[in-house]
C-alpha cells in the first residue's frame, strides 16, 4: 500500500495536519497536471470536511481568475462560470489583496458575490480562501465552501487551510518546473551543474562506519537530476546516525536544497543521539530558509550495537516505511510519521524502536525504485520489493545489487523515470 493510500496518513479531526504526508506523496507520484491538482483538492476537501472546494488560477495576460478544478455539488456548473475579475467576490478580493479570507457567514460579509450562487444553484454559507503564491507572484487561489458539521469556518480552520494552500502552490510549481525543463535548451547545463553539486555532497563511501555494522548504498541518478539524499554520521556516544530522503522537484533547486539539508544534518548529528530532535532541528532550519515552497520527505535512524544485534531508534518525516528483511522473511516497518521537513517550523517527529538480529537488514529506498515502470506501464511497486527481500543474498552490498538488478530487469529497456537511491544497514553475521 502506498503512503498516499495508507489510512495511517489520513487526516483526522484531531490531527488534520497528517494529511500533509498524503499530499506530499501525491505531489511526488502524480505527473499529470489536472490529475495532480484534482487529487490535492480532494484531500484538502476531506481535511476541511466541507461541501465543495475550488482551485482558481490567475491569468497574467487578462488579469483575472479562472476555475481550474472544482469538487462538490454544482462543481461542473461552477467551472462553466468562466472567468472572475480581480477584486470581485471573496476569491477576487483574496487574489487582489494577497491575503487569506475567513468568512464565517456570507450574509454578513460585503465581499461575497451572490451572482455565482444564483447561476449555479449552490447556496454558499461560509468560505475559506487563501492566495497561492510562488516567488512573490500570484498563481491562483484555493477555496473551501460550507463546513458540513458546523455553521461556519473558524480561525483554526484557516490555519489548517493555509498549510494546504502552500502545498497546492508547490504542486503547481512542480508541474510548471517540469514543463520549463523540457522547453528550455539551456537546461542541460543546469542539470550538469546540479549533478556536480549532488556528487560533492553525497558520500562516496560509508566504510568508516562499518565496525559492527554492514552498510551499503546505491545511487544512480536519472537523466533529470533529482533530490534524493543519504548520509551517515557518528555521534558523541559512538552510535551511527543515518539520514535518508527525497526532495520535491528536480533540477538545480532540488540539488541546492539537498546540499542545504545534508549540511544541516552533518551539523546536528555528531552532537545529538535522538533522531526526533535531529529531524526537528533540520526541519526548523529548512523551514526558515527554504525558498519556492520546496520540502523533503526524510527518515533518520540512530543505530548502536546491542547484544549481538543492532538497536535502531528512528523517526520519519513523511517518507515511505523502511523494509526489514532477514531469515527468509520481509516486512515494511510500522512507522509513526510527522510531516515532511521544510513545510513549517516547530513540527514534532515521534520516534520508534527497532531491534535487528544478526544478519537482518533495514532497506531505505526512494520512489525511483517503487514507481519505475516497464514498457507496458506497469509499476514495480512495494510488494515486488518485499517479495524480493525474502530471498535476498547474504550481506547488505549483495542485497543492494540485487534490488538494482531486479528493477532494471523489470523495466526491460524502459527509460529510468527517477533517481534510484538505496541505503541498507544491519548487524554483521558472526564470522
């Protein structure tokens, strides 16, 4: 099951921010423009528990808004409304002023434009609306209408909705960035520079940490440079901190953000043995300086020898669950997760514990493996990786090589869609 579909990542009434993990997965996995925005709006509508939602895009040439995606009652009629002038209605006011709007009761707000309800037959009682901005430029507005289980939206709803608005802007940026990469001839030079940046920051060897541990990694970038990262550092207590993840987007922005993330990890890890704190500190640094609404999923684990095996304390920031394998068995590790790093400061990342027996391995991976497709369009998937792990050869390095070989065999000549990145570690078998 993908994190996008995992009930563990579904928003709840007490923790609506959990839905951000699902949205980050949607942004990473869907490449069609309309499908991406529709899926994102559907999750946002679920989080807000509202009757309808819409995403409107700003047109610089005509200086107005158009309904791009709408969900809920009368959605089709809403999209037939055409364009909305700047300043007209709540959405027009939000776009013109670049400020969010909370309208608990439309009857008491003079900004509300009743002509839309008249034409669609929908009755709007309460509105949330936030501007979507990228690099200081307006790209559109996100709107939620009518909470289902109460009279009107409140300030808490607006706080949550603004977070999802930021994710919507990131989704739009992702697609536009991909389109720009295809169109611009000069992109090749940028990609090569990004590749060099990544090569300098990603470790070429982890042999320094091999005492008591077996460690292996694989990194094969796709034609388009991505933002996968991995690293390991020894802390003051002698344990080894592992760091692994995936930045949203590709190209130079992703490579630069990868460098920033690894630099912060290398600063924090030697002085801290708590992966929850490491993730929180990296998140705060990233949220304070990250540009263009970018963020990253990440996993951090601190491993130390314990009774002939390895004890791992680990924390997750929206990254797919690790795979544990050994003795002919394999299963994805049940993992509690916080939101991806870089979205907002002050986030918490609960930790979990994992005890590895001699010869057992933990495998961390990015979507370059899972979402790779064969010539017919079939996805490699989580289950294939799990079944492969049941018969892995002995040793982390041999297991990593087996994964890469199996993935390439599955693709059968189809182009590599994304970076392949793996990190495997575990205790050494007795000699």
